[in-house]
C-alpha cells in the first residue's frame, strides 16, 4: 500500500484497531478531533478533582482486554458492586426487584402478588416491545413503579417504543430476572446475595478509567485536533477542519454513523432515510466537588423519581481516592435529555438541589458544580434500529469504510466490547 491506513477516532475502539495493526507491523494514523485520546472513556479535571465522562468500571472477562488494561493501569482497585437505588427517599439495594425489604409492607405485598400472577406460558416471540417484556418479567406493579419510568429517564424513550433483543438471553440478560423465592426473600430481609451481573468492578488506582487505555497509545501516530469534515471515497482523500488532507488506502471509522454519512457526498436517498431513523441518547454530566467525605457510600446509584432529573449518580472519589484532593469527595450525575431542554438553573435545582433537599448533600459542602453536554451517549434500540443500521453500515462497507465501536457498529457495547470491536479488525 502506498498510502496509510487511517483510523477515525482515538476512543477505545479506534485505539484498539491501531493496537491490532501495530501488533501486526501495519502502520496507521489515528485522527482525533479532541486534544487527547479516550473519547467517552476519557476524563477531565477541575481544581484537582478528576471526573470520567460517564460512569466507568471494568468487569471484562476477555484475557487480551484484561492484559491490555492491566498493562496500562498497573495497580487497580477491585470493588464489590454495591449499587443502590433511590426511590421516594428510600435507599434500596440494587437490583431492586429482589431487594424490596425497605419498602412498606403494602408495596411489597403488591409486588409479590403481581409477580406470582404473571403468565408463565407466553412464547417469547410474542413479546412485541420492552414494556411487555418488563411486565411479563416482574409483574405490572413493579414494572410501573421502577423500570418503566426509569426507561424514560435513561433511554429518553417510552418502554413500548423499544424492542427487546438488546436485553440478551435470560442467562446473559442486562436486567436481573429473579426467581419467586428470591423476590420473597428480598422482601423479608436485607441480607441478600450480590446478584449484579458482575461480582467485581475494577478501576485504576491512579489516572482514572482512561489509564486502562494508556498501553494502547504507546508508539502510535495519533494526530490530535484533527476533526474530519469530508471524505472523498472515490479519490481516497479526506479533509479536516484545519485544512489538512490525508490520502488513504484503508479507512476505519469509530465515529457515529450519522456523522460519517454527513462527511460523504452523493449518498443515496435510502441511506439518508435510514440514518435519520438511527437514534441515540444524549445528555448532561453534572459534576460536583465536595469538601467533605460525607457522601452516600455507594459506588453508583439509580434514581427512579421523575421529579429528580438524574437517572444515575456515581462517586469518582469512591472509585479511587486519587480522583480527589485529600479530605474531599465527588459525585457525577447523568441527566439524559436534549440539549437546552432545561436551563442550567433548572438542571442544578432538579439534581444537586434535590439531593440537598433530601439531606444527601449539604449546600455548605459544595465547592463547585460543572455541567457538560454529551451528544452521543447510548444507542436507542427502537423498532427501526436493525433495518436502518444494516442499510447504513452496508453502504459504508460498499464505499470502503469499515465501522467499529459503539457508534460505528451502532450497538449496545460496553467499554471492553468496544475495545474488542477495534481489536477484531482484519490485519490487511
């Protein structure tokens, strides 16, 4: 090849592809629009407080992924998952469906009664949407009080408008499906086993989650501040916002599919229509620095109440004390909504302000708050996704663009799966 392989995006998938090619003695250039690597696995620092971009842990099982992560991180903390849920001011161990002990007896009776009355002879192929799936798994009462309203907060979509294949099989489901005995046990005692899908969550002692990626960037040719604005597939040429031009013989993209389509000319109408049917969540990260260590002792927690905007909260300082100055702590909240759907005052009042009103935080302990918007968070698995995604990816493959990663594959990929998506590119 006379021209290099170009990789678009220095997030975890793009770096994985570069690592694979480097390991095979294939040269490549990585183009990254930001001033550093990491993408959504990156972080930012404010006054000595480090915040990841959304909550991140590693619970990878793949040997190669774990070796790469450990080469980068060195020493790690190994946390037992202690996720919790906040529901109407009550702390409930996660997953809530088999840890209902703190609720009133009336609510517990309603959950168990509905759980026992679920139909057991339903063919899974008859389930048409996620709303039906939730009701069949947990009964109407629990579904309507917990996962259905949470779906709207986290996925920005009604449960009935989501399909269900992304949930996986019962054995590999992303939402724990307890037995009747587990539900009843969780109503009678707080002493229940950990049933989270991973029994250990790993996190670097220093450097934040991004440190896991540091081995991937060694001796790589990464060009920062290079935002690609156009791709000429016929002449194998792309241009960046700085006016730089790059010829290529091979192009691998980890960028979101809609962004790649925008860079091309003369895209067929059916492909344009398909990309318009691809949807993802977006939203705000609200980061809080605190001059106290007096915060909830949970690594992360989910909030079901609709009047409190964040769907999820996590503590960088509990993941690693290296993320904060001595004697301090931190929280980061995730609010999924469209840009400018709320003013900054509304965002703070209905997130930080709500936690203050619940006595979870004290106003006088807050050193600062920071609000940042992410355009791409998670792929939404609505009823259009599979057909639309295939049309777009098939077209990009036809014109010689390989797509990888969460937004290149347009799938429900965790960080380790995104890395594998890059590592699995062919050598040639």
